């Protein structure tokens, strides 16, 4: 049984303690490399007009490409520095069964509980194991202020600090009014298969984490979201299937598998995936995983997204549009009101996070779109209570932006400032563009002629790559 009471919880401030357990296992054919320094920072202000039409994903692309990422630096952000080197449990993971997650406790919104702004390392006792997560609380999140929450999940062998340096999710999220939690997998890996051979039950861990934060601070249960990279993205999909009532929307980057059992998810889904990904190929297949994920291979992006969409209640109808030079958007157009499912195919992209610092050893990185900005925009438009109706819905509402309250005004129908005035032609299918040559510190994205400049990525990789599936 998971516990998250005060007696079993430890909280430390500032730099997390040492003890990062970096797994030596890797996917075949992928070499380790150095850790990333701070890359380009996504925009600090998040605002997205939404419409009641199926073009919401196009607006997200417009919005992400119009942002000014700010000046890149060679040093870590305050959030990344504070996260330090926290890691998973040392040694091999303890194999356990898959118990049921307990119901959430009484909310801190009711009891008046709150947590101070800042970044801390949190420890909770789950089953027989102490588990860690990093928590960033924004300014202005005092008692009575219901905050939205984003969970950001790391890749295989990827320490929490490196995930933040790579994605800047906690930094950007807190600036936009979100609390951001970074769970740490045992031995820095995820049991997305829920197999005792892989390790502790991470669905139970994340459920305990959500319960712990629900009781200790004021969270908006209708605005709990998750994002993840690679194996972390696979874990996000497992969570969306196993804990359908806990997440309003999820964004996955370079995922590879949707659980076979995913009968009734409720979260809207957006997948970003490179068409030249050689770790988790866009069309599925690739080299089989080694222990402890023996024999697993990637599922085709479109097929598994269609399976998720149908489980969510969408019809099978979907269409692909070439929005910009490196982005092909596929939208499922008959989803229930307030729900969206779609993919953004990063043409020429590898097993990488769009808009982040280049990772040549993992393939090309699309630099004219920020996955972090797109994720936060997608979250802001998809609270679980249907306040916003987008792609497949029939109605209107104002978007819930960051931690702000939601009004009842009709959302504007024009794209954000700086966005293209017309819809780019739907002339190319995913995979038609050649992979861009990685150039290290490239500041020269290659958008379509009508698109505004995208984020700059001036940092270069220097430390350790997330091993294997990332």
C-alpha cells in the first residue's frame, strides 16, 4: 500500500543530495554521451486562443513558432541547479506486484494547506521503497489558490537534472503558473510494462505522489497533466490508461508503446515524434529491447494513436496536414466534446525533444518548434471539466491559462500575434523531408516562408545522454 503521510515523508530544499543511480543498461546501438548544459529557454508567458474547430493543433504550432525563447545561456537555470543530482533508488529495483492506487485524500484547498514557492526534493514511502520526486512550486500559489500541476517524466537512464536542462519544463511551467513535479524512476528507469521483472510499480508511485501533493497543497484536480520523453513518454501513456480519472491531458515526445490494455482513457493526447527516429521508429519496429524489457519493439505512431483515440471515444476519422516545413499535423476529428487527439510529426527529427539543444547522437532536432511551449499550450486548453471545447467538440469556452482562473468569454478565433495569416498547404506526408544535418549550436531554423522564426538553440551537449531508449 502506498503511503504519503508526514511521518514517512522527507523534504529538502535547494540542491538535491547525491546518490543518482545511472543505469548502465542501454538500447542496442546507442552510445552514451555527455549531459546537456542549459539550452534555449522557451517563452515565459503562455496565452493561447482556442476555437471550437478542429484546427486547435495548428494554432498550437502557430503559437509555439511565434514565441521568443529569450537569450540562451551556457549555465543551468535556477530550477535545474536546484534539482541537483537526485536519482532513483540505488541498486536493482525491488520486484513487486501491481496493487491498486488508494483514493486521493482531502484536498489542501479544503484544509488550507499550501507549500511555499521554490524547488524541493521530496521523498515518500511507497510500499516498501522510498521514492523521490522533485517539486517546483510557482510564486503566488498560497492557500486557497488552486494550482494546475504538470508531471514531467525522464527518459531511460536520464537524471532529473538533465531532463530539466533538456526540456526546461519546470522553469517554463512555474513561470506560467503551474506546479511541476519530476518523478524519479527507480534506477532511473520506468516500469511502464507493470512487470515485477522490471521493478517497483510506477503507477502506484505516481498515484501516491498525486495523493501526497493533493493533501499538502491546493491543486486543481481538473488540471493535472503529464509530459514525458522516450521511456518517460511510455510511462505517461501507461498512466493515462491506468489512472484515467487523474489526468486531463498528456503530451508525449518520442514514445514507443501504448499498453495493450487501455480500455477507457480520459486524457486528451498529443504526441510529438521525429520521422527519422531510429530508437523508436515512426513506423514501428526497430531493434528489440534488451533486459529488463526483453523483446519489446516500437509500435507505429499512427496505429497506436488511433487505438488510443478510439478508446477515448473518438471515431477513426483523422487527417494529416503539412503545416510547416518540418511539421505534419494529424488530427482525429470526431472526438468527444472537450477532447483532442493528435500527432505532430517532426520531419527529419530523431529521438529528440523539439526546440531543445541538439543531440546529434540521437538524430536531428527540429528547432523551429518548442515541445515545451506546445505542451504547456496544449495543457492550458484541455482542463478535464470541459471548460474548453476544441478539436472534436461542439461549443466554446475560454482557455484555462496557467494558474489563472477561467472565465466564460468566448475564445478568440484569430491565431496568436505573429502567426501566419493563412493555413499552410497540406502537400506533404510525414517522412518526405530529408533529415537535417545536426549543426551543434544552430540559431538558424528552417520554417516555411510565411512562418515566424522559431526558438534558438545555442547550447551544446556536454555530459551524459539518457542511455538506451532515453
